[in-house]
C-alpha cells in the first residue's frame, strides 16, 4: 500500500450496543481515535470497559452499530466479509491473552499458518517462519508443540505468528495478562524491539498500568468512552 499523509487508522463516532433479552447495554459510545504509523498505543481499561470490543471493531473482527473506520483512505466498513478477511491477512496481526496456538501443530507450523492461508509456497512459508522464530528467541523450539512450551514461549510464538506477514499494525488483547512479571516484561521488551526495528504499529488493550506506562501513549476507556489521550 502506498504511503499516505492520512492517519494509519482513523475511527469516528464508533458505537456498539449489545441486546440481552429486554435489556440493552451500550458498550461503546461515539469513540473516535487516530493511530499513526509507528505508534505504540495502549487502551487502558478495567474488565468490562469495552476495550476488547473496540479492538475487535478496529480489527474488523466485529462490526459497530454506527460510526466510520478507515485504514489510510480505505473504508473498512464498506468491505465484504471476504474482503475484510483478506485485509486482515495482509495488514493486521493479532495477539491475545491466551495465545490461541493450534495444539496439534508445531511452533514452526503455527507461525507459518497466516502465510499458508495466504497461499504462500510451503517451503517459503516455513523459511520465513523459522526466521521470525529466531527473531523472538525461539530458534531452538521449531518442532515443539504448544503443550511442550512455557507460557512466555507460547506468547512469543503468538507474536512471531502475528508479524509473519509484516503487518502495518499488531493488535494485542491483554498480551501479558496470563504471564508472570518476568515474562510480561520480556514480552513488552519484544514489542518495543519490533516497533523500533520495523516501525510496526502496536495497538494494545490492557488493564496493566505497568505495560501501559511503557507505550508511547495511553488512552483510558471507561463507561464506553475514551478519555483524552496522553503521551508517556
């Protein structure tokens, strides 16, 4: 995608309400956010604040009830589900609190999966997956399956999988939420290293203030609304 002076991601007046029987719960209320290339933004909020819902909408995994969402000048909400899936595969990477690795596959196979889904030659996909695993310090774990690895190692594999397509943005949902303090800091250091080396944009939702303090900016989400953004 050619360079643009537009924000990398721009959402305007994003709202989302869930219906539970006769009750309705407004999760997001007219959220607007700008994300520039190379940003490391933390969306900080307590459990139930709507931060995961916001991340899913920004990543085209969920649809808002109203609002606008652009990637550069591409209107993401106008795309068909298939077009959104192709967009995600090419431009976005995802990391979750629970790594969501496929248990029957090795670390190498898990990391290569986005390329294989994108119809990349198996030999080329595995070669690049091996390179990414080396980048995250796991070149000695290529043939291990998830159950043979520690929590920190599994999360590193999830990050390697997220960056295999060299995405513009990695969206992370509580990436340190299931780790001890030592492994949490190792993951934060890896995120910062990837941001510095490749200029990868990171958009992270978390309740972890220690993680947020190490990002370039923090946005607080409370009662479905964003507080004013502040630099760290």
